[in-house]
């Protein structure tokens, strides 16, 4: 938890993250697409989440 000085009491920051694995033998865009899929799933599942998309 981070504390921000001089901010309103109701000031909030949330984050959603999409995670995957990357192998050097694949195109980077494939890994980016998987991470993007996981990110949107995290947002749909209530935000403030980390979601993993397997290879």
C-alpha cells in the first residue's frame, strides 16, 4: 500500500494485470496477445486483479 500526501481521503488507484510466459521460439506478438487476453479477463472479473493466460 502506498501513501500519497495531500490527496483526498477517497483518492484510490487500482491496477489490473495480465500475465503470460514467453518462449524465444515464438513471435513476441503471440505472447502480447495472451497477456492482453488475461488483462481484459482481469478487468471483467472485477478489476484490481492479476490474471494468467497459459501458453
